[in-house]
C-alpha cells in the first residue's frame, strides 16, 4: 500500500473517531447544562472541561473570553480556525476520503459527503438554537456510526482497513487518556463522584460500566477505562488492537523504525498494565499523565515506521 | 401530451419535423406517460445523485476552485447498431493511422520525406519533443486511450471535429450517465436492446497491461499505476474511477521515485517497482529535470527510465504533435499514406492560415467561420463567427495576423441537435460525441461514448467547463435508422 494512501486512511480513522467522540461529548454536556443554573459556581468550574478535552483551551480562552454556552458551541462546532471543530474534522475526513476514493467503498464516501453537503447547503445554521444544535450533533453521530458500519461490513480486511482502524484505536485511546487526565487534575474541585461519573459519561461507557460493576470508585473506574480489555473504549483495548494489527502488517519483517515502534508500543501497554487501587492519588495522576503523553508521542513514531506524510487538513 | 419542437434546418438526433425517428419511437411513447412534476423530480434526483457520489469537476475562477457537477440530461443519444459499426470502423482506422504517424515522426519521418506533412509543422510544434526522438516504446503503441470528438452536419453525416491523444477525459461519465439513467429512468429501457458497458473496462485493463516495458522479462507480472495531479485536478473523479476499475493504485508524483533508471512506488513496506504508468498529467509536468523545472507534479528522472525502456508511459510522451488542430488537417492523408485506405469518417474542412491567399480569404470571412487556437482546448481562445461581435472579430483578426500558424479556421457547421429537458421544458441543443478508443495488442472502441450537449440555448460549446452537460449514449440493436 502507498504510504500516502495509508497516511490518509489513518487520518480518516482518527478524524472520524474524533468527530464522533466530540459530538458525543458536546451532546452530553448540552443535556447536562439544561438542568444547571448558569449562576451556579459548579457550572462555572465545569464549563471549561469540554473545551479543554475537545479543543485548545488557551486558544479558546483568548478568542472567547466570555465563555458563554453559545461561545463554546460555536468554537467546538463551527469555528474553522479551530482544527478540532466538528466542521473542521468533518471536512478533513471528506478531504482525506476524496484522496483515497479508489481504496474506499463508495458508500463510505457518500456517507461523509452527504453530511458535508448538508452543512455546505446551510442545513445547520451557525446561529445558536439548542434544538438545531442537538439535531446537528445527532446527525453527525449517526453519520459516524453508519460510516463505521460501512467499514466493517463492506471493506476487505486489507492494508487500507488496517490503517483506518489503527487511526481509530489510537485516537480513542488517546481521547480516553486525555479525559481521565483532565478530570483527575480537577477532581478535587468538583462535587464528590462527579469526576468519575463524568469520565464514564464523556467516554460513553456509563451504561457498559453499570452493567459490569455495581461499585463506583475512582480506582474501579480508572481500571475500567485504562486497563480493562473488555471495555472497547479503554486505553489498553485500543493499544492491544494496534499491536495485533502492526504485527499482522509486518509479518515478521522488520527494520529500525519498526523496532522503535514495537518498543514504544510495548512501553505504552506496560504503563496501562497496572492496578490503580495500588497507587496513591498523586501516583495515579502521574501515571495517567504519562499514558496520555506516550499516546500523543506514538503517532509520529508510527508515521516514521510506515513513511507516512502529513495529513490533509480542512481548508 | 408532450410536444417537443420542430427540428427545422438542423439535423436532429430524435426528430424529423416534430415526429420521432424510428429508433426513438419507443422512447417517445414512454416519455408521454410522465407528467411535468415527475420529470422535474427525476431531474432533481439525477443531479443530486452526481453530487452525492462526488462526481464533480473543479472549475477555477475568481473565487478559487469550486466543485461542480456536469449537468445531466436524460434524453439519450440513440445510435442504431449499423451506424455504430461504421463509426467503430472509422475510429479504429483513424487511431491506427495516427499511431503510425506518431511512430514515424519520432523515427524515420517517412511521411515528411514523402512530402505529405511539412517538416516545419512538426518541428515548430510545441508538443514535438526532441527528448523522445528515437525512443523505443512497448508495442510501438503511442495511443493507449484516445478520445475522438465527432459531430454531425446538417445532413446527419458524421465528421471528426478533434482528436484527443494526450489525456482524454470523460470515460467515467459514460459509466455514470448510464448508472444514473438506469437508476432514475429505468422505464425508458423497456423494449430496447442496448450494448452493455459492463466488461468493457476489461479491454482497457488488458490494453494497459500489454504495454510491458522493453527491458522487462516476459515471465514477470506487470505492475501499473495511474498518475494523477491530485484531488484538485478538474478530472480527478475520472482518475479515481479508472484506477478503481483498472485495479491499479492511484498515485501522485510524490509517491514515485526513480533510482538507477527504474521507477519505484513508495509503500509502507518500502519501495516497489513500477512498470507501467498510465499518466493523467501533461508531458510538460512529467519530469522537472527534462521538462518544466517548476513542475511539482512530476517525478525527477522519469524520462531516463522511459528512454532506457524500464517503464512504459501511457499515452506516450509527445502525442500532442498528432492531435493539434493544425495537424488534424493531414489525418485523412495519414490514413491514405499508412493504411492505403480511404477515410471512413471525414474531417471538417479546415483552413491553415500560413498561406497568404487562404489567410486573406479567412480574414475577410471571419463572420462566417469558426477560428480556433491550435494548442487550446476546452472551448477556449475560439471565435464563433456568426455569434461574435465586431470587436471580438477585430481581436481575432489581429491575433491571426500576428501568429498565423497558431490558428486555424473552419466553416460554421450546422451542428446536429437533440432535445434537452431543463427547467421544465424541452428545447433543442447542439450535441457532439466523444468516442473512446483503447489500444494495446488489440484495438477496441467503447460502445457509445460520451454525448456532450451545449445546454445553453443556441450555444455551440459543449465543454463542461463552459456550461455543457452530458447524455447517455445507447447503441441499440434491431432498429433501423430513419434519417
């Protein structure tokens, strides 16, 4: 497979996952906000969680100092200067899909292209209206989920499929680590249990967790979201999937860059392989921080192993 | 009851007066069963289908590039089988002769020695590349895929308007027009036996892979790629479609590298040898070392690999010398010289303007003639005399006087017309037909081709960049022509 094509597919996987995750997080936050009093002190403390997890907090605070709900929605959905806004990630998925159309099922292209065309035709105007915004987020999530279904039902399990999935898994592991890292940092400022509940909510695993466990403690939730390989959104789940896939790609062949990738991946997996109950809170924070940093560093190491080139960004 | 129009002085593909020709009668009857609203809904569904699938081309204007769909018109051009057989033979004959010519001009130049084509016309041609003189190419075949544009005059006689031997685009539209027609207008296929398009790309694939590089061992598998300029190229969808159906990677210049005169593909597992490049970028951009040094699309030293016989490039480098609008005039003579045959399909009468007397005559008759730049395409730098203003004619007068070799003139032909349905009504539009000819060890003609229609009422320009649209083209069995 061409390196450039593998690269685009990897980024389709990442941007599609980011789109789906951010749409979910924003949707969950909007629902929660409905029941909150804007003058409430807690509301103010929590209002920066979503822009921190889904965007670039310094950039947001500089350009939207008022930090109103409308500001947050605009920044995270429509702002084209924010490379992580939903409009930007959707455009990036489409651009990269256009660049690899010969390797993708038509249905996958059509799914993202339809959403893009709806946005272009003004189906979801930028003026803030709660119903319009939630409809838009629902549409985005459905598109992302359908696209995942198309990939799983129609794509041959060849190199293209593998790179799409590697992108998706890495994005997901990194996002889970990012959410946990931020929530642990502000955990003391929130109401009791709020951080762990938010962790489950924002990773879209609250139902799955409740089904698996009746105990709700910081340790058990951290174990669930970091090392539990039965949880499809845990950090370890994504990393093991990536490891299986790169071994499959290499088929025993190797070189220095591939060796470096294996080493980085093994180190990262080892970091997740821990019982959080045995660590102090300070150690937990440091561990989650390290996991997040190593996830972020792994992308360039992978790119080096497969001669990947920079992604196409939304323009 | 739909009433179309009176065909008038123009040859009409569908109508004789206001009545349908024999091969259109079934279609015409079916048409009567649709209400205006139904046709409107179908029309809308067809256009959305193109947009949804991303079958767009990019138009560059003041605001940068915008993605547009080619408007689709549902009334097909129906060609009876016997007429098509004649076209098919004519196309094969023409492409064979043009290929002989290309092989000849880059080697012995017998046609120049015989005094048929002036040497100056070759040597002054900007698309005649000294860099490939004497290069041996696989199968001695320069034309892997040709797009020959045909028109019909007021008597319905087919003529060749233009040969496209470099990078003819539009084959994907032939397939997509048929796809949309089948999906949205299935009723019209009743009682017609039409030549299928399925399987035809197999011929293209076979032709592609038959261009085994001169130095390549016979027992090795040929690895081919399609070289595109990328997603911003106006014909990008065409490239995607062909790469997908030919089952070859779609690559950009930056995906290839030449090492020791061999071309390689940069893959995730290292470099992989490439044997055949179906390129869809122009000669000038292929290799910055030998052609335009500012080219970001090409591959340095690709020409070295080509000249050494390590890679095949399709269509071959330098084909532009044979499809320019001045050389066009000599194609009938090429057919006689190389094949010892009479042309099956004629050219449109063409005036070269270097001869003083001819030029003087043309300059005094600009209002009746069409003037074209020999190197331009897409309907650009063209004067359509009867539709022009005094001021436009003056501009072309000066252009011709300044560079007579750069222009040719042709009589204004009463281009045939066919009905189109847009904005709720039927009206006659001028049409042409691009026929695709595929050559390798054998030569095939894609049944039908791309019918292009000048949807702007009264316009003669069918190019998609200037408001032209597309129609499905049916080769039908078992109906006679009633011309």
